[in-house]
C-alpha cells in the first residue's frame, strides 16, 4: 500500500514530500524504507530521529519533531490506526475447508458448511459445529459441545463434554475448557471428589490465550461474557462469571464462584479469592490480591487490593519503617537511658 492509501484508510493526514510503497510493519529501530513504523510515546523519540522507516504513524503532538525525512501519517490514536492497517498488510491465511483423513468424527456430530478439521482431531458424540469453524490438529471436542459460526480452535485445544462457545471466538493452543473444578470433601480421613456436573459457557467474540484453563461449574455454569479477552496462562475456577468486555492479563487466577462485572481489567498475576464480587469497570494493577468485594469504576493495587493512591501511600510508609524504628530506638535511649535497643 502507498503511504497515502494508509492515511486514507485510518482517517489520518499524510505529511511530507514522499509517498512510499509500504509492504510491512517494523519497530522504529529496525524498519526499512518499505516499512511502516509508529511513534507512540515520547521516550522513543531518539529512535524516531534515526529510523529508516518509509512512513511513521504519529500524533499531532509529535508531527513537528525534527530528524526524520520520511512520510508522516498523523492520527489521533497510533495504536488504533495500527490495528486497522495490520489486517491489510498481513491478510489472514485461511486453510481450505475440509476434513483431514486422520480426524475422528462421531457419526452423530453435526458440522456446518465450510468447516475445517485438522489432522488427528477428535469430535465427540452429538457435538455441533457452526459454519466455517476451524479445528486445528490434535484438537479434542467432547460430546455435546456447541460451537458458533467462525470459531477457531488452534492445535491441541481440549473442550470437555458440553462446552458451549459463541461465534467468532478464538481459542489458542493448549487451552483446556470445561475441566473439572477443584471440589473435594474430607470424609473418613480422606479427600473425596465432589462430582462437577455444571456447564461451561463462552460468549461470542472472545479470545482465550494459550494454556489457559477454564473449569466447568460444580453445579450451574462457569460463564465468560461477550468480547472478553483472556491472556495466556489464566485460570478461572468453577462457577466464575466474567462480565462482557473484560480483560484478564497473563497468570491471573480467579477462585470459585467469584463474579467480575462488565469491563473489568485484571493486570498480570492478579489473584482473586473465592466468592467475591468485583464491580463493573474496576481495574486491578499487576499482582494485586483480592480478598473481599470491590466496588466498580476504581483502580486498585497492592496486597490486599485497595484504591491505588491509598496503596501507594501504604507502600511509601512501609519503606519509611526502618528509619522510624531507628528514631524510636534513639528516643528510648535518650528518655529511658537504655544503652542499646535490646535492653
């Protein structure tokens, strides 16, 4: 694409005397004359001034920065513009519909038009796949599963029996969905398993990262809402409910029966204990620990999680403790005549 075509595509403005042909995208410090790059933060200005990129996406705030002679494409939001451009420069490669001869498909399974089933995939009794579903190599789809149109299951995904997945959802390699929840009772001196008989329902337009595990309900269902985005290595326990448009970043763990409202964001390694509720629009910073209900619309951090500014003040006071202890010890020596703190 020409730089001018990209500018039109993203609703931006082309600035400069050149209109190069763009064939790919690369970071500022690696881009060549036929590649597009982006300047999203001021800290990357040194790379911008030395880049060989044919064109750079930037905002009006940085359009006048010196040191770069290529095409500048001015946009309100650099990352949003890049998300528009990428599918045009890197169109998705869709495999031709068809069923690999090594796939094992139950006679009672129902497959929609245009379905693709890869090598050694297994589709169980009564499973129903919508149109244009793509099933990767070694995927296992249990009995009674239901997949909406255009669902993509990458290689080695496992769906336990009865899982339901909405249209256009993408599940990455190694994810396990509908797994038994962690439920036991202690009887006669040993742990006895509580049968996990609930369901697992994933909404439409969801993306689930590699090696993520989502348990089925003990009774009732584990539910992931519409347009939720889940990173790699996340665990949702039985009967968890995740509201629409929420985002869960890598290594998040949510214990059983907890509820996340719509638009909740959990940063990396956030831990949520069981049977708590996080209100709509709440944001938890990385490694926060949640032990009780949290109102929505607030940014939280720390362990235990508390409003971010309060958490920062608590952390600052914690760092002051060694100095405060020394002052108290000095006062004790002065007032009480003690020779050493141990006395």
